[in-house]
C-alpha cells in the first residue's frame, strides 16, 4: 500500500512553497514581468514553472515544518527577498519615467497624460515615451532573462533558511533608492538646459518688445526646441539605460548575497 509520511509531505511542501514565495514576490514587484497587463494566471503559471525547474538545484533545505512558526518566518523572509530584488529593478524604470515627467512639464506637455498599466496611474506623454524606450532597451539586452538567472542563482548565494537578508543589504537597497531623483534629473538635464536658455532668451525678448505676445510665441518655441533636443539626445539615451540596468543587476546580486555591501556601484 502506498503511504506518505508527515516528514515526506513537509519536505515536498517546503521544496515547492518557499522557492515559490520568493519567485512570486519577484514577479509581483519587478517591471515588465509584474505588469498588470499580464494576466494573473500567466504570472502564477510562470512562477510555478520556475519553482519546479529550480527545485532540483536547491541546496539542502532546513528541517523546518512549513506550518510552524519558524516556517512562517522563513516564508516571510523569502517574500521580502523577492520584493527587494524586484524593487531594485523597478527603481530604474521609475527614474526614467520621472525624467519624462520633468521634461514634459518644462516643455508644456503637463496636460497630455496617458494611463500606464505598469504604474496603474496617469503618466505624462513624455514619461510614457521614456518608459516604452526603457522597456524596449530592457528586452533588447535580455534583461528579463538576466533577472530570472539572478533569481535562480540567489537560492545558492542566499539559501533558504532561518537567516534572511542582512542589514547591509537593506542599506544597499535604500542607497540605491535614493538615486531615483538623481538619475531622473541626469536623464532630463539636456532638455532642461536647452529650455532654460530658451526661457531666458524669451524673457530678454519680452523686455525688448513688450508688445510681443509671449504666450503665442513661447509655447510652440519651447515645445519645438524640447522635441529637437530630445531627438538629439536619444542616441546617447540607450547606452545610459544599458549602464543603469547593469548597475541594477549588480544591486540585485548584492541583495541576494550574504556578503553584500552598503555601497552601490
């Protein structure tokens, strides 16, 4: 007669549930793979498939009952690890969209908004354009495959157990999150500089010719110069995005390592 003991059942559950928790948390928080436009059944099926493929490669699991208090703590730790890894990747997309928000406001396109399914909210036209450019760059460098590879490797560098992420890992994540505003400002700096010069020139022109209708001249001029500078800056935009993605991959690896450091490359 075929029988299953409690130890065998707990071993099978822990082999699947704990890795699945980390994978689901990563898929829920990472851009593109965690987009709300992807059906929930698809994301759940992908997570289960990854868990089944990764399970044979896992190091020896701790002998902990998944239903016990310690088992629930281990489950929460896996969720936190997955969320932290996905959040480190989402920071790049947030910084890119922030650069688009700043650029659009300075160009006078603050009223042109679209619904972004990834952010589940309204974003400006330029921010949406920058976000699509970042998504295409992410796919072009096989970023989604690199995220899955880092996830699979994290079970070796940070195995499932009672010990979760270190304090330095959280410090590294905070330091990386601080760079949202700096990266957004750097990406929008060419357009901001050109529009600042344009506004100064319009101010001088208004003082020289008070009868000039500044609103009729200024809006199309700032819009045209902003679009022109954006077209000039786009060839340099993609290599910078590639560099930011590589830095985010390094942060993901440091978060899933016991020897992570607080500094960010």
